[in-house]
């Protein structure tokens, strides 16, 4: 709960700063919506033979806050699907698993405009888990089970670092790409190597002007 409050406080502070900046800057604060595709995986688990990426989506809102001629801060609130797929073998039996992790994420990106319509960005992302499901299928007989309480094994807070870029074709409409590397181990009690979220995102953004 403390981490959720922290993430919301960061967003609220950024929006409050946005209001002050809008009053004092010739470049107005802009708000918008964005959405797109996630291509997610988990960092290498030596117990898995073959890991694959999982396709998901992200969608949400943002505020773009100019702080200098070429610099801006962009806090966002997104619904974002992470996870992975993997194959493994137990006593000669082949299994496949599909892990679906849903988060409310709060990225805070620091953006630099290389040219007026092209920017690069970097910044932290705070994630708060909404749900987690793990589906396991026995490839030998086709039977499958889904764990709805998989969230009990995982940490509800996730922290990552995002690096990305974007290009606006018009004042309102643009395309964005971002890679988010997880920093925190997603498992509560993990005695082995840390397992982290890794996600590549590509999508569209629309600014209200």
C-alpha cells in the first residue's frame, strides 16, 4: 500500500508541477492518450528449457510537461500486460506455461527533443500488480491447469527503467517505442537468480491540443 501511495504521489506531484509550469511557460502542458503492444519476457530462469515472448497490450493517459526549450517530463498512468511463455521437461514429460501479469504502471519519462517532432526518453517505471495467472499445459496428453492465485507467490510492486523514442507526424499524432528493463525480482521467496520483467512496447500517442 505504501508503494502504491508513493506511485500515486509521484503522479500527483508531476500533475501539480504541470499546472504551475503551464502558467509560467510559453510552451503549454499537453495531455494525451496512448496505447499499443507489449512484447514481454522474464529474465532467464535456468529451470526453463526454452523461453518465449508473450504478446500483450498497454493503454492509458499522459501529461507532457515542458521544463526547458528541448526538455520535458512525461508522467503516465497505464494498464500494461507483462508475462512470458516457456517450455520445460519434468521426468521426460514436456510442459508449456503461459504467465500473464497485469499491472497498473506509472512511468515518469524525461524526454529530450532532438528535433521538434523527434524525442528520446529515459526514466523510472513504478508498477502495481493487478492480477497474475499461470497456465500450465501437459504437451503429452493436452491437459492444462490455470492458477488464479499465482499472485500470492509474487511481489505486488515492480520497478523498472525505461528507454525509448518517439516521433510525432503531426502536432497531435505520433508513434512511440520503449524498452522497460525490470530491476526488482518479481518473486517473493526466490532463493535462485532474480527473475525480472522485460518488455518492449510500441504504440501510438495522441495529444489533445
